[in-house]
């Protein structure tokens, strides 16, 4: 998969914005992992894809650093006002669906591809209840940790990908990314 192919696919699928970044300039931050532990999203220690189950910062940083570049993809929605939860939820679902679609299409193009997806928020598979910690993940091939679980600050990663983190008053934006090896 080349960067150009990945960006063309992101546009075809309908993401609002996308950008390429170099994995070598990413910063994997302990302070972001510490925010996970504060558990403001109610997912810490509740899903296989979230800390601590997804691995230590050091373990998953090493995994991410095996890749060369990443594609960051975004869904931006325009809300009626800052309390427009319906639009917010729709945008979140669109981002999730488009990202799953993106990954499926990449695998159709290159069935053997080794890539590392990072979701927006927690696990992107909507199991009614996560099996953690009593039984193995139901969909290990579809479940992946979030950018935050990797210690990535989303705003910083957007900057490195050359896209905005915030698109102005009454907008909401969800971001995910996927890491790739250089095409041979
Ligand atoms: S796919 Fe289901 S079982 Fe696996 S981490 Fe996600 S919510 Fe949990």
C-alpha cells in the first residue's frame, strides 16, 4: 500500500480529512496513558483494547515503532450547537463505520498486509459487554486499541499529519489512524 493509495481510499470512503505522518516523529507519552488511568471514559480496565490489558506503554510503543508511516483519517460534523448530542453520536458512528470499511478495503487490495490500526476512543466493535477479563476477546482480528492507549495525543498527531484537530465553533471531529510499512 502506498501513501497515495491509502489517501485515495480514504477520500473514496468519505472521510472529511486525511493526512500522512512519519512514525519516527510520533511521541508516545506516559501522561496520555495516565489520563487513561484517570478513567474519564469509563473504559480503563474494562476492555481488552484499553490499558492495562492492551499492554504497557513500552510494549505497544515498540510495536508501533516497527512501522514507517501512518494515515490519519477524520470525520467532522457541524452541530446545531454544543449540546447537539445526536450529530455528535452520528459523527462518531460514521467514523467507526468508515474506518472499518477502510481497513476491509485495504485488506481486499493487499490480503497479506501488516498494518496497525488505532481507533478513536475504545474498542470499535460494539459488543454488548466486553468479555474482559474473564474470557478471550470475541473479535481479536477486529478489535484494536485507541490512539490514546498508545500514548498518542490526538491533537499532536493531527499536527504531525498536517490536518486540524479543531475545525471551529460547533464542529466535532473524530480521528483514527493506521500505521503501515513502506511499500516494497
Ligand atoms: S471486540 Fe468485544 S470482547 Fe473484544 S475488546 Fe472489543 S468489546 Fe471486548
